[in-house]
């Protein structure tokens, strides 16, 4: 499993964190192609536009897991998912 962790809490910079993280995850998936790999995106600030893009990638299994660090339920779920791998 490969992941991107973005800890910045400034909503104004959240989209840039997503863009750089998403690019890195795309390079990882490309490097391992054709073997599928699990990828995750974890951030402290997730804005509406990026949330839509993240949801789309989760829906088509491009992204394996995503969570908001400031939501205890999502963080707990992420930890459980990671341990289940």
C-alpha cells in the first residue's frame, strides 16, 4: 500500500495538496502497472471540489481509501483498513 499524507489545515491550500498528492499516487500506480496496488490519500483539510474528485476515484477503485485526519471516525476507519491489509 502506498499513500499520501497531507497535514496542512489551511482550506485555501487544500486543493494544491490534493493535486500534488494525486499526481504522486498516479506515478506510483503507473510504475507498478499492470500489477494493481492499493493507494490512499489522507488529509487534514478536504474541500468540496477535491472531495468530489476523491469520491470519484474511490468509486472507480482508482483510489483504495481516503480519510480526513480531523474526523476521528474516518481516522479510526483508516487505521482498521490499514491493519486489515
